[in-house]
C-alpha cells in the first residue's frame, strides 16, 4: 500500500480502503483459483495493481467514459482502474469463467458499482467503447485486429483519440513495426510515469487506427 500512497497521494480514504482490501481478497481467491502466479502473489501491489494504474498516469479518463478491459484475467487492469476512476464505466471481459468469477467477487466485496464482469470471448462481444485496455494479451497486430470494431470512433471526448491502450513488455518496438503506416501509435516507457525499477522494461502502447 505504501506504493499506492507514494504515487497517488490525492486519493480519497474510500479509494485507499478499497485498494487495501485487495490484498486479502486476491490472496484468498488465489488459494482457490490460481489467477496470479503463486510465486508472484506477494508482489500484488507492485506487479499488478501499480502496473495497472500506470494507465491512470498516461490518461485521465473523463466521467462516463466507457472502457473495456479485454482478457482481464483476475481483473487487471480493470479493478484498479475502476477504483481510481469511480465515475468511469469499465467492462472486464475474459473467456475463462473462473477468472471472471474472481473479478465479480472482488467487485461485490469492495462495492465497485462502475465495474461489470463479463464472461465472453472478445471477438464475440458487440458493444463499443471509447478505449480498449489490455495487459499482456497478444501482440499488437492481433490485438488491433481483434479490437478495432470495439472502438467507438464517433464519440471523441479526450485529447487522446479513442483507441487501444496496451501494457506491454519486451521488444515493443518490433511489435509496432508490424502495424500499417496508417496506424498512429505511441510508445511510453512506464518508468517515465511511475519511477520504480520494476518498470524499466515495460511500456504503455497506444494505437489509433
């Protein structure tokens, strides 16, 4: 929790309380359903919560923005983003039912009324959103192919046009070389957003088709 206080000192007591409750909730659920590597669960706040929250350093979603987290797994980045943006409507989608069950239980336990947990395959989902967010789901060319129909290109309310925001590691530059010339993209080192050594080789990738 010290990391959350350090990098997000402006949050309300209610928001801090919600973040604090994630520790026991995810540890308890991880004993039943392995949603986070058991070797990594003790790094919950740095590797999962704070990693998710770098999106909040990259963009401030306006109230009533519709965001979909595609391939949410155990709820990252959807759950941390729903806490930090209580007036943003976030849909967490995953094709694995047991993972969505965890997201639903976490949502209910801490009262995230702005979060919807949906068991579905992304390619079958038909609603549209201002932004698609993902973490370690697929290479960017596949991600763009799967998600471009989910992005509402008409309702533009942010300085950053509606599009895809993906949390990436590894050789992200090589991935972006597979995009077409008409695809605008930005690569932002997370270390410039949240200065922690863990993020040195991690990036935010934004794509607008």
